[in-house]
């Protein structure tokens, strides 16, 4: 299999970690034989904006649509361009226009990485977040002035998008520990969440081999802290998923390693793989950016194309690096981006 990948390092440390992860992917391809990656680099970034007045060319989306996947670093350089312009002009534009309606983010305990939890058990979970509607809709409005002011924000839950996110979660669970938890709040939210529960029950019937349960978001958020080991796949609405995924990244111990994928499920457009972290302006050029978030993102890309075995190899090696202290300063080590990447490749070759 040959994968054509659009590489968008973007800004800041995106330009340091994307090349590192590409090297790792090329090393994997060498080992694997049957798999090759063809990367095409695009310089779309805040600097590009200063020169051209846009974050990407007018036909940028058309160009990207020709690729199998998009591998993105980070976007944002407040000194050059306000964040809302850079994010909406590139990242959010791609997510929306390419119908990347599902966002997935795993969280896992690694030996060698200090979790802020005191005695964490062995957790390994993944949140499937509905990424196109829900609480993040633009429907509503504001009326009146002064103390009579009223703001109305409508949440939108379509059968299609709800069911789509849930089926994605069940399919994912089939390949994992076969358990799906639905994040609900049907005791407090009168219309949308009872609907969410009904759709969940309906979809669950098609997956008798997968266990499922529903949990109210407040309790669920607390369990992410007290018993994250109880979870496998969690399916959540846009807002609930947003909050849960940040807790997930937090209990792992570092934003520098957290990955995410924006998935296009209808096959019309490429999916996009990006780490959770931003461009980290405070450490640009120091050579100490943690490449593991971008590398784990590459593992999600491999999984997406059915190369799960290779993906596990990557994750295993990542875990061994953390365990043996080959880590960057953000997680208490002294290694540089290059050293971590080099050690990763050495270990992959030895596999
Ligand atoms: P940030 O994630 O860039 O940085 C937060 C803190 O974490 C910083 O201290 C940074 O040094 C550290 N950090 C992040 N990633 C790291 C890594 N791989 N290795 C070592 N340390 C790491 O978030 P911040 O500072 O809020 O945003 C900076 C810029 O990035 C802004 O312009 C923002 O809009 C943009 N941003 C872009 C995102 C994206 O492209 N998906 C996501 C979040 C922020
Ligand atoms: Mg968030």
C-alpha cells in the first residue's frame, strides 16, 4: 500500500515535530516492506499568511482533497496573526469542509510518564466525540438590553450524526476491549439527551458482542479521574467530548504526547491527524519539543488505514522510550527532539 500524505507542519514546533514523525514513519515503512509513504509538504502557516493574505491558497482544499490523509503539526503564531484568523483559516476550515465529523482522542497510562493521579491503575481509553453539531451550533440569538438581556443557545442533535458517532464507537470497540460507554445527561437535559439515549440503545442492539452502558456526564467526568481503568471506548456529544478529552490528556501527564484524529466517515475527503498541543511559542527553536504526540498521531493514521499491527509496534516503542527515560524536558527529561526521534528509530529497526 502506498499512502499519499499531505504534510502541514504549520507553525512553531509543528515544524520540529512533523519532520521527526515523518522520519519515524519512513523507518516503519522500511521495516514493513509493503507500505510506503509519499509526503508532500505545504508551507501554509502564519508566515504564509503574512506573505499572501490567506492561510492557504484559494484552491488549497481542492489540492488537499487529492490526498489519502492530512498530517498536521500545529497552527498559530499570535505575534504575526490573531489566533482566530489562523485557526479558522486553516485547521477549522479543513475540519468543517472535509466533513471530519468525528474526533477521536486516546488516553493511556505509560510507565515512565508521571500521571497527576496518585495511584493510577492501568488505563487505556479512547473518546469518540461527535464533531459536527450538538451543543456547538450557531442557532440561537440574543435579545433585550441591560438586566433584561436574554441569550438563547440551541443544541442540535440529528439522528444521522448521532447514530454515525455511535456506530463509529461500536466499530472501534470491536477492535479493542469491546466496551462502549455513552456520555449522557438525560436526567437533566430534557429533549436532546433522552433522544441520545434512545439512539444509543438502538445502535447497541446491532453489536451484541460489545458491552455497553450509559453514564451521566458529571459522574463520568469524575470517574475519568478516580477510575479511568473502567473505560474502553466512550462516545460523547460535541461539548461533553470536548471536556472529557481534556481530562483524558491531563490524566496522562503531558499535553506533549496527546494525539487526535479528525475522521471523515463518508470517504469523500481525507481525514486529518494532528497532536492535541499547539505551536508552543515558548519553546520554539530550542530543539526540545516532545515529538511523541506527533508520533502517536502517526499511529492513529496507521490504524485508520488498517495497519493496526504496525501501529501497536510504534506505541510499544514509544512506551519503552518513556520507561527508559528517553524523554524531553516537558516530562522531566533532558533529551532533545532529535535524540528521542533517533532512539525511536534505532529501537524500531531492532524490532
Ligand atoms: P500549546 O499547546 O502550544 O502550549 C501549552 C504549553 O505546553 C506550553 O508551555 C508548551 O511549551 C507546552 N507544550 C505543548 N506541546 C509541547 C510539546 N510537544 N513538547 C513540549 N512542550 C509542549 O498551547 P498555547 O500556548 O495555548 O497555544 C500556542 C499557540 O498554538 C496559539 O497560537 C494557539 O492558538 C495554537 N494552538 C493550536 C492548536 C492546533 O493547531 N491544534 C491547538 C492549541 C493551540
Ligand atoms: Mg478542548
